[in-house]
C-alpha cells in the first residue's frame, strides 16, 4: 500500500507540532503559573501547586494548537514545493 506524500507530510507536521506544542505550552504554563498562581494555596484542595496545574493545562492546549499548526504549515509547504 502506497501512502501519499501529502498525507505523510501532514502526519510528520502534526507530530513535530505536537512535540513543540507540548514543550512550549508547558514552559509558558510554568511562567504563567509561577507568576500568577504561585501565591494561592490550592495544594490543600486539589493536591497540585498552581504552577503545576497551569503547566499541565497549557501543555494540553499547546499540544492541540501545535498539532493543527504543524499540519497546516506542512501542507502549505508541500503545496509550495509540489510546483
């Protein structure tokens, strides 16, 4: 079975975007959480510090956004190089 190059480009772009999105989102979450949520005592209620919770949430958001952006960029690059 032959996989089309367009599909393969989208898969690779999505994988790269996923990894970059998780790392960037987690880092941004640590910055935001440490800055704005560091003073709250939410550890007693949910068992996580504020910066940990923000890092997890932003990592998930970053993974979703990075995946979609990676696919879009890869397909756009594929169309440009196809000509």
